[in-house]
């Protein structure tokens, strides 16, 4: 069982991920952008951050860098559908800056759960 911080600006995505992760026995925290994610990390012990790359206020690549610098033991799973341009370079950038795993939306429940356990 892991404590997982789901960070995505879309409520429906957070809801879906939370549901899958809780059914698998994980503790789930949520944030709607990178700034909120960093605040959650200050106050909670988190094992894994699932981090959308395209968000308002503080986007995913910048947040990945800050998490990696401040909380190097926290695993980062970067997720993205590429936004309106379907450009998935954000995932490659996230990996360059410290994300251990990347998932392109849409992904399966199995892929999600595997990303947490590996």
C-alpha cells in the first residue's frame, strides 16, 4: 500500500484515478495543480505523485523539477494526453527532469497500478 498524491486540474480524472487507487488499497490525496501538490507534500508523507503535465497555475514539468529537488525519494508518475495539440513531448521532458514513469492518456487501470508498484 502506498500514499499517492493525484495531481490533475480535471476533477473527473482525479475522481477516476482515486477510485482505482483506493480499490487497490492505496491512500489517496489530491491536488488540482502543481502549487497545491507542493503544499500537500509539505504536510503529508507521500510515496508517489501522479502528475498531469498540462495544468494551470503551475504545470507539470516545473512541478516535477521542484519535487525532484525537494523530495527526491518521492516517485513521480507523469501523465498527459498532450493537450489540444496532442503533443506528448511533455512526457519526455518530465522523464528528463526526474519522472520515473510516464503514462500517455488514456491508460488502463492495470498500467496505472503497475506504475505505482514498480
